[in-house]
């Protein structure tokens, strides 16, 4: 390689590295210049927390007749931190992927499985310097375009704050994390009161 070419290549690499300093480490939330969250396209490489099938928190039959799975994923580093402490570190991103379900296909005779019908995803993001209350919600369409934070007046925040078992996240539905929160004493007061009331009704 000619010395001039070596120098030019080095300059290009340096310029690229400098431009990259605005990029968040893998698994941490990334925002674009307009402040929208960039969809974490690699979430399928993260740790799988659990799946829900046709879960609904209202009596509204809007989704009746259509089966949908929800799959929840979190980056390995955040998962490891939760295992140690029973709570999420700052910059945690939890993705809930929505996917169609069916019983019809191949040799299946009974039960439902997940299909290639990807219906978008939601993210719950802990970024204490950025969001009121420490957490923000985002909804991404199937195309994965950047999304603005869902306003705090929307029901997402109230339901998660009142009913989620730990740190506004629904670990009561994540079977490997719930025992850890219990053991570490990080279950929320509102969740403990709700669980006590439920036990008393039985
Ligand atoms: C009435 C209660 C309720 C409301 C309202 C609600 N959620 Fe949730 N959310 C849940 C429950 C229960 C789970 C756990 C089960 C699951 O994973 O589907 C959950 C889980 C999640 C998760 C996985 C991470 C976590 O925090 O556990 C995300 C992401 C999420 N919801 C996003 C949203 C968004 C975005 C909205 C508003 C558009 C919203 N939720 C509104 C009850 C609610």
C-alpha cells in the first residue's frame, strides 16, 4: 500500500470511529437525532423471559377470534444484573414481541404454535436521566421504524406502576425472575398488597 493511501485509510477509519461515539453499547437504548428510540433489531439474540398467549387485562373482546403470543426478551447483561439484585439496572430495555398463533400446520393436531406473522413489538426502557419516573414505553410497528416515547397520560404507565411485581415490570409472569425478586425483597408494596388480597379471597 502506498503511504498516502495508508494515511487516507487511517483518516477514514478514525472519522468512522469518532462518528460511532454517539452509538450506545449493545443492549442499551439508542435514540435518533429527533429523540425517538431506535428499534433494537437484535432483540432475538437476547435472553427469553417468557411467552404469554392471548393475555388480556380487560373484558374487551376486541382480539377474540385471533390468537396472539407475546414473547419477552431482555439483554443478557440486564438479566444477569437482575439475578444479582432483584431489580433492573439503568439503561435496561425489555422487548415484548407480538406474534400470531395458530393450530393449523404440519403434523399438529392439538394446541397452538407461533407463526411468522410478526405484529410489531413494545419496549419498556429504564433510563432514569431521560424519563419521568425512570421508565418509558415505546410501541414499534412491524416495519421497526423509530418510535417516540408514549405519553405518560396513556394507561401503560398506571397499570405497570400499580400491578407489576418489581420495578414496574411484570416479573410475576417471568418464571425465572419472580423467585429472585421474592428472595431479594424487591417486590413492590402495591404488588404485595394485591397478592395478599387475592390470597384472602381464596
Ligand atoms: C391493564 C394493565 C396493562 C396495561 C394498561 C399495559 N400493560 Fe404492559 N404488561 C401488562 C402485563 C400483565 C404484562 C406481563 C405479561 C406480558 O408479558 O404480556 C405486561 C408486559 C409489558 C412489557 C414487557 C416488560 C414488562 O414491563 O414487564 C412491555 C414492553 C409492555 N407491557 C408494554 C406496554 C405498553 C407499551 C403499554 C401501553 C400501550 C402497556 N404495556 C400497557 C399489563 C399492562
